[in-house]
């Protein structure tokens, strides 16, 4: 039985990289019935896209979302830095999917602002080659981490995250995350937004930020490389979803659903990467 979700937000799935947990992501998507699905940037990693590596499990995620868009689900694709190539086409719609750089809407009378967040990252804006090099290094780190966790699993020991350990122990990384959240929140407050939703920093978060000008709820959807998280809105409340805590999604078998007429949409999407 699928869970009914008013709004679901996922970001930083990085399809096309070794670190992407596409099978887990597909399990999650199959476990929910969202009215609105927002893909908040870095959905497909065009920076590191290789024709030699794009597994079937990654394609299945794209196909499933295309199918969702043909149902009663509104799908919003917001661009990030790793899929910034698509910014030259936004805003536009392809099929029933809306492509944009930001999305502003109301939820139960509350003004909501959704965007990826790389605009606040100086390394992306001014030293793109450094950011791309860092992305490649991060992907190799995740591959090494996956191998070490496989060994730890065989030994019956707890999994370990290299990147989380590094981030938590480097003061500059901790400060960057804090500054990112504060900057996004202050800008949202100045523009009278009740909710501001970002991705980019792979750090799931839900917290109220207050200044002398007001307050807002800052939210970050995390990622589908390490945290495996999403944001869900139901009954006037935002919650962070953690895949590892979802027994149903973890045990759920991959069930082939009746296919819909998605070939024209899928083929047009495929052409973007040729």
C-alpha cells in the first residue's frame, strides 16, 4: 500500500555516478503516491556523465518518474550545478514535466521557495573547474567507501562514512554548511517566504531560523548517495524522510508496473546526452 504524500522533494541523486543509490531511490518512489514531486537539482550528474556508465537501475528511475508525470502527479525538475546544462532550456516543459531553476508556490497559505542552492557556493560560481574536480574526487571517495562498507558488512561491523567524518571534523566544512543555511534563510525572510527548501550540500535539515526581520523554516532534502533522504509534506507539516528507517521501502520487492506510452518522452530526454 503506497503512502499518500502531498509534496515530496528529492535532490542530489546524481544519476550516472557510482555513488548513486538508484535501487533504493526507486524503492522509495514506488512506496509513495505524491501529488507533487520536486527534483531539486543534481538529479542527473551531467558533469560526470559517461556513456560507458549509466546502469539500467538509473534508467529505471528516469522511466518511473516519466510514468509518474503521466499520472496525476505534478513533476517539477529544478536545475542544479551538476545538471546546469539544462538551464539553457529553462523554463520549459517536456511532456508533463516542468523544468525551471526555482519554484515558488503556496502550501496551505504559506509561501514556499524551492531552489538547488549552488548560487550560494563561491567555488561553483567562480572556480567551476575546482568544483568539478572536487565532484570527481567525491565520487571516487564514495566508491572506496562502498568497498570498505561491503567488507565491514561481511565482518558484521557497522558501516562508516568517510565523507561525513571529514565534513564533521573540518571546521571550514562545518562553517560552510552553517553559512549556507543562514544565507538561504535570511534571504527567504527578507522576501517573506515561510519555507525555503534547498539541496546542494547533501545535509538533510529542518530548523527554524529567526532574525530581527522575522523567521522561516529552512529545509534541506539531503541526498541519495549517503543519507538517502527526502522531504515530505503532509497535513501542514514538513518531515525529513530517512530510507534506512523505512521498513516497508527496504523490504519492498521490485514489481514491474504496467508501462505507459513514455517512449517519445524518454527518447527526447536521451537525445540531450548525445
